[in-house]
C-alpha cells in the first residue's frame, strides 16, 4: 500500500462481486470521483469561509480503479486550512450521529450522495487519507440517510467501546478494511464488523472459531445491537477453558444458625 501525504486523499472503487473485483463502470467511477471532490469543496468552504483549494489528480491505477488527489491552494499567496480533516470529521459524525451532522451539514449532504449506489452499482469504495481509511458502503449510506432525519427509536444511538463474544466468519476480504461477521454466542444474532488487513492476516485458526472482538461499536436507536463494530483487536477463546483454579469454589457448604446472635 502506497503512503499517502497529509494533503492527499485516495478513492478506490470495488466491483459488485468478488469475481468483478476490478470491474467498475467508467461512468460509476467518474461519478464517485466527482462526488468526492464536491464533498471536499464543501469541507473547504466550511473550514475557510470560502473556496481556497483545488483538487488535482496525482496518480491513477487501473487494475483496481483508484484515483489519488492532491489538495493545492487556488492562490499561491493564500493557503487556508486543509479540508481533508473536516471531511473525515463529517464521516465520523455520520457514523456516530452526533452534533457534527448539523455543524457539518453541507459536507454530510455531499457524503450522502457519495454513498449512493453502494451494493447496487458498485460493491463498496474506500477513501484513504494519511490518518483514516473509510468504507463507503451500505452501512454508511444508511447512517447518512438517518443523519438527515429527526425521528429516533427507543434504543441508544451513538458509539461506545465494547467487546463481543461469538463465532467469526469472513464476508468480503477486499480492500484495506475487510468486512467480517460475528455470530454472537448469546442469542445467535449476527453483527457486522470491519477490521484492518493486518488483523485478517493474523487470524489463522480463529476463522469459524469462537473469539472475542474488541472495538468501537456504533449503535442505532432502532436496535439494541450495534450496527457495526470497528474492530481494534481479536482475541481467540480456547475451546476447553481451564477450570482448575475454580476447584472447590462451588462445593456445598452449611450456613450456621443465627439464633445465637439475637
């Protein structure tokens, strides 16, 4: 994976299926690139009060449709704040549904358009900066749509750190943030998860085995379970736990009568 500089941002679009991994319609790729630039321009205006940057092509790859953009000042004597951190902030606000969806509303609207067509016209896309990798997928599309609605359900809506116990399976290993699913040990419900490529490579025997995943859980008010967990670590659970340290802890015992304390 090529390093990305602080004023660069990369878009990669994946095909609808694993077999069509690199097959993306030119029209679709061009549309997604245009929508990304529109979101960056909205972020630029919010960050600086006016448009201060242009976005130029720095590199392209064809095998997996990818465009690397570089942010440059419109005027050589005026270089305002980079729009890229504001763009990333809007993405995170969409995920957790906090006040940023209001304060960064023009960017949120453009990001919503960027997510359109996920899993129908393309599989998913990835936007990568020097600090963050974001999956542009069905999950983000639903969160962006929810951000524009005021209705709330009865469950917690937000983000929290947590751990979840279950059986791990792969869904889609493409890209920098592979998608996995965890079937919970309690209840058998499935939770959508994304993790780093390094975590997938290190899993080994954990596939189809019981694990505990730790990470940032993103909740919607429509369900008590998280919509997605952004996994920070995966811990295999031994099939046969060692109970020797509990030996004798559960033996029957007698409680003495309290009559003498009266």
